[in-house]
């Protein structure tokens, strides 16, 4: 089963990511996760890759039903020497996103025609998002949480634990949807 994904696991490792195979059906989608975006994120509505500017949780439930597998992508960053993690967070997740995007492109080249990445955190490719029209549409991806994915539960299903508030280690998580 994992044979056709072997090159993707190798590529993930080469770029510094850990990849875990999951069935798309096992990715938990919950309305309450998107609630955190709407009522808890100061970036809500400020980016075209964030709610309410993206597909709804219900629309995503239908779309994910068309996928049969995914890779849970984890990028662990040593932040023990970072004095202000909130200040560094933007660059950390941008770096993680670019590694993950490289893997999405590799998946496409390997025949996964509908490979699609759900990125770690909201898009931050531009300092200020042009809400009229994305000026970098080839980089526009939304976060799993924005469409209701419960990352914590998804990681638990893969046998992993997502730890919060660990200043010495920051973890960025993305999901690469594969058909």
C-alpha cells in the first residue's frame, strides 16, 4: 500500500519533514474548529486564504470525500534559542509551507494529479493581503483548521501527540491530500 508513496516519504525526509500516511476518511472535520478561526483568530477575514474568504466546512467535507489518502506533514523546529516565538512564528511557518509545497509539486510530478496541500497556519506570503485578488495565486493554500480539520485528533490517529506551549520546540503541521 505505501509503495506508491515511498518517493514522497523520501522527499519529505530530504526537505526536513516527517510524513505520516493517513486515510482521508480518518481526517476529522469539525465545525467547532472553524469557530476558532471566526472567534479567536485576529487574522480572521484579513486574508483570501482564511475564512470567510474560502470554502466552507461543509464544502470541504464533500471535497475530502473525493480523496482516499493523505500525508500528515510535520516540521519540528528547534526554537530553544528564539527569544520571541510570536515574532518568529511568521517566518517559521512560511519556511515550513515552502518545504511542504515542494512536496505537493513532487506528488503532482509523480502522478498524483489532484495533490493539494493544506498549509501550516494562514498564508503570509504577502505582508498585507490584497483582498480583491490574490497576487500570488500559485502559493494560495488554506490551513487545515480553516476548513474544520482537527489537527490534534488527526495526529492522535497517526499515533502522534501535538504538544502546545513548548517554547523550545515549535511544530508546524500540514496535510497533503492525495487521490
